[in-house]
């Protein structure tokens, strides 16, 4: 059984959900990245534009009402740095006595007021408010991603710049100063490892700046860790509410029993970054979608680090879209294998390593026609429930997501919502899986649904 105080809800971000009706945020790196002609022609991005999105910025009351109607008690939302500070904060001295007042002079008050309305509506509807400060996007003033991609920019280089941790800390403290009275849980950033891996190593994924540089990969990881550690301290100056970080965890499997390979891959994928921030965490946000299966290769020397393993196709993230993995598991519209036992295993490992309270902050499936989402929900919530029974301290589960979103480089082609979004009419239509989620929340267990397991996913 899930305890009575367990947090059930959904996660949203800023850029992926807010845009869609007027008042668009044009000051973020992603806004310019996805409309760059070179990126579109070369297939780095879909050509879909964020201004035709779900319109949460204006329709937030509808989304919050949907969450309440379907028994959720928590929503995680994002706040866009570029909306609050569309112009540089570099000239405001960090740590000075009047820093917050100086930042207040240049902050976008209209955006601040609107975010407060959004937050107030969440709380008014009886929901817990979980606020995340950074979800992939950066303001254009510290990150001109298009110019970096073309090799034309050496200063506005985003997380590869040693200046950005301080600027992020200014932003974090300012937001804590403004909203400490209303926020229940804080997180500094979402999936820093994805920002670095897809930005500087796996550049075909279409994430800015898609600039291959192992040196900048490592630098961006280290700077995000510094930024989190600074943000933790400054947020704590204004609130005693929990502050954590959200990380994209992957369970690692090997085809043959290879403990050394398992440990190396787990360290690279999960522990390297988390070890840099573990002293500045009240909780850990666990994003989990599927596993990765690895095998040994000859060592590849990236200068700052070496890798002697590779991720195999036809498992985990590497399946055909709407196909099947090599073990016969169905894959999502994204080609991601459904592998719930990985969530159970990674929760156990994180708890064992860090002994910090855990919350599943993202877990979901791109599934336009809701074919697999019901079983996905049951099997992954079963994984959480099983971990709870084995004394892993998990205090919440937030599904990705409640409505469909702008899925970064893939645009509108991947639908993760429990409610189908009509992007033209800005309407949100509950799918069968949303009713199922409500039933599990109400019963506070997956026990009644465990027999719904046609692919034998819950035999763990």
C-alpha cells in the first residue's frame, strides 16, 4: 500500500507546456534553436514551433482542475529563467548586500506576477506545489546555441562557461526570495546529465548546441553541479522546505554477467554527477523511463575520460518506434522499451548509495493511442510499491505528464499526456489511462490490477 501522505501527481516544465497563446517567451535558447533553418533542413529538429503548444501559461486553471478531478495531490511545474530575466544579470554583484534589490529592478514583474497566479491556483485547489528552476532551457544571453553550433560563439556558451553557476545562483536566490511563502518542494534543475550528453556528445539528438566536445561535456557537468550546490545554499537562506535535484537515471544491464562492466556503466550514467552534489540534497528526484543494455568494446579515449563499453540497440532507448525489444517487450512511440523492473532496481540502488528520500519525478510513455500506458502505469507503480515494501524511502510518484507537450527536437510527434491535447483548440481530453491512474490513487495500491500483465512485466 502507498501511505496516506504519499504524493501522487504529474510533472510539467516551463517551455514544453507554457507556450501556445500570445505572450510567448522568445528569450530562451530553445526558441531560437528549433526555428533555425539549418537545424530544420538537416533534421536536428522537427520544424514544429513551440508557440503552437499546449498553452499552460494561459490555461493553467484547466490543467490544475484536471489534476484535482483525477485525485492528484501534487503538481511539479517549472519556472523559465528567461521569462524572469530576459536580459543579463552579470552586472549585479553576486553576494552583495543589495543584490536582490538590484535584481528586482531588472526582473520582469509581469512574468513574476503571472507565475504567482499559477502557483496560487495550484495551492487554492489543494495541491502541493513542487517548483523546478531549470529544465533544459537557458536565456539567450548566456547561451547563443545556434552560434555555438556553428563555431561562431566563444562567450555565450551556456553550461560550458565558468560564469554561469554564479548567474544561476542569483536567479535561484531571487526566485526563493519571491516565492518561499508558497512553494512546498524545490529542485534546482532537471536532468543535467541529459543537457551535457546530448549537447556535447550525442549531438545527433538535436539538443543545443549539438557541438561535439568531450571537454565541454565534462565542463558543463561540473558547472551544473556547482550551480546546484550554490543554489541549494541560497534557497535555504529563505526557506526550510526541502530542496533537491532531478536526475535522469538508467538501470544498466549486461548481456553476460559482467560485474565490472556493470559498475563502470552505472558510475558513468548515474553516480558521477550525483556524487558531486550529494552533500547538498534533502531529496533526490528520480526520472526513469527505461534501461540501457551495454557490452564491452575497445577503449575510446575522449581525453578527459575513457569509455570501454557501448549501449546496444534493440533494448532500452534503442528500439524501433512502436516496435519490440529483443526480449519481446513493446516499445513506445519513441522506441523506448517498457522495462518496469529497472525502476524498482534503480530505486533500490539510489537509496542504498545515498540514503536520501526519493520521489519519482518523471515516469511515462510516448503513446498517442493509449495502447500501452495503462500497463505502463500499473507496472511502474507496482515497482514503486514493491520498493516501498522493502523499506526504500519513496515519498511520491509524479507522472510525465498530465497533458501532451512540446517534446523538444521531436516537436508534437510524441504524446506523453494522460489527457490528449488538442493543440488547435487547446482542449485536454482524458485518456483511459487517466481514469486508471485515479483508481490506483484512490485505492492506494496496484494490487487489484497486477493480473493485467500480458507481457509478463511484473514478474520481479
